[in-house]
């Protein structure tokens, strides 16, 4: 459900990858628009340290709500995408931007459902 919402935001060009994750979960986590705005410039490798924006946003959600799962998320993301950094992920071509969004959203959703 959340992955589909996030992919829709991204595909409709109403959000970059980081915003798509945050917007998809905004209602569930009761996030206000000022927090969502924090992710406006975090797509296309512009998240801090050049990490994937979808990864960055999902990691922030995990940090706020279930920080004990961050190591597990990091390992899953690297094994799925090949790296945490957007330029490297793109070069490896293991996962598309939509794939990164789905991976990130699915992991967060799994945590909130358990």
C-alpha cells in the first residue's frame, strides 16, 4: 500500500524519491508539511553524503519510530540495491529509482505492521 503510494508520487512527478517516501507515510506518522519540505532537495543523489533519497527518508522514519531496525534496513538496502549511494546504485543498475522507493517503503511498512 505505502510503496504504491510512494511510487505514484514519484511517477507523477509530484515528488522526488525522498519526498515520495515521506509523503506516502505522512498521514500514518502524522508528519506536518514543514517536515515534508525538508526532503525537497534530497532526490537524485542530493541527500546528505550522496545516499539514495528513498533510503535517506526511510531511514529517518525508522530513526523516529523504530531505530532498532536501522542496521537491518541498511543491510537489506545494500544487498538489494548494491550500495547506499545514489551514483553507485545507478552505475550498478541492480535497482531502479522506483525499485529503491519500493524497497524502502516496503521495509518501513513491515516495521509499522509488526
